[in-house]
C-alpha cells in the first residue's frame, strides 16, 4: 500500500477528490496533470563507487544511490576450449572465451544484480522496501542487456550492488524518487576496461579514463513513473495528499528500445491508501450538524444514496484506464521521453 502523510478529514478528502476530478484538475500545488515536482539532481557524488547520484524533490525528500561492481567467480565452468567472440561490460570489441551451444543461458544471470533499499522508519525486510526493491530490479532485468554486460568470461562475472538510501521520511510514495535516482546513477556507472583475453583471470586497465560505461551508447536504464487516476483524470507524480484520494495508482517502467521508442519494461498496480480511508458521515446523519440520530435502516438507506461525502474507491481498475496510462508514458513526445531527456542533461 502506498504510504501517505495526509491526515485529512472526510470533508477535506471529499473537497480534494472533487477538485482533482474536475476538468482540468485542480492540484493542491498548482501543477498540470503531467507535470513533475521540481527537483535537484547530481551524479558521481561518491568517489569510491562505480556510479552514484543524488536527487532531491522540492518537498524535501532526498535519495542517494551508490553502485558498486565486484568481480566474482562463476560456477559451472568445465574448462572447455571452444571459442567464440562475445561482447562484455569490459568492452564490446574484446575477444572472450566462448560458450558451447548449451551455455547460452549462462551468459548473464539475474542473481548478478542486487538491489538494497534503506528507508527511515523501516527495517530492510519490511514489506515496503522489499516491494520497492523488487519493482526496480524487475524493470532492470526485463531485458538481457544489463545481465549480458556483467558477463566477463566463462569463469568470472561482475556482481552489481545497487544501494539505495532514502535520506528523509517518505512524504509520498517514494518509488519515482528512487527510480529516477537509480536511473541517473546507472547512466553514469563505469567499469574498468578489460585487457585480458578469453578465460584468463580478469586483468583490467588501471587508467580510469579508459573505463567503459555500463550502458553503451544508445542504451539507457529504465525509469519507473507513478500515475494516479481521479475520476477521468490521470495525474503524474502524485503527492501524498493526491494519493489519499486516488481511485487507482499504477507504476509503469519504460526504457528506450532498439527502434529508439520507449518500450514497457513492467507495469504494477499499487494499492492506494484511499482504500483504507473510512467513509464520511452525511450531514443528515450527523447530530453535530443538526441531523437527527437515525435508525439503523435509515442510516443504511442514506449511505446507499448519498453522494455528497467522501467515499473510498472500491473494485478494480479497467483495462482501458491502464492502457490510457501506459500510452501517456510511452507515446512519442510523451512524459516518458520528457523525463529521460531531462535526466540526460544532468552533468557530473
């Protein structure tokens, strides 16, 4: 469930929901439906890491991501000498020890990528950080590219540690902040250039200027965007107050494809906190506003028909709504491209 710092009364929830359901929606901070909160971003802030980044949103929430790569010995090596040419993270032009016809599935493995999230007020094994880590890792491993870049030869591989630290208490659902920071750190991650050959013990170039990027030219890490629906409106990067009245919340992970268009890496539904919010009391049933205490049957009858108070959403999300959300992210010139282009401009 999405955390929310909002502690709003039923009347405030009803007013906020009605405002967001208007055409165009009126957001509490004055943003347009597709506008993200202002942020400050920088990369390569940790000198001992292979890649790092920091992003701070205007509301004060801040995240730091550090990425470390370590050489690890692979299991299952049989010592066969059949050779082929394979691209690796150490350089696409390097000739490496080959794999037999039955070894293609061992070129890259999911287990070589680890994601760890630390959040104030949460244990490492609490549901929220575990779920967020699983969502980020799922999008990273949606294609074979990252796993294959970690392959060195049949005997060795890189193990990638992605350590994510949320420096402030989550005022809203922290997924967009963590995803944008992870994307920026991966985009600036570099690995030492490999100078050994085939299945020899890995030997790397000591000159860091010769290091190669983890993501080659034309490739970018995925980014996960959060969308909320209120009525017929779709809102990007919802705040905590907006999540408190959302009808549905969807996380969409995208990355550029070979055709230079955005491809969907993963789609996840997020249970909004509004589902656990109690319904408001109509004035006709509230003795504090002049109403008379009703019988049980009268109370049920009023609740069935009254629409002037806050009512938490019930039921699922239509396929058409999810399709609209995905389209707004991946379409040409859409929000997904805008976010990726903005992150590309972040300098070290």
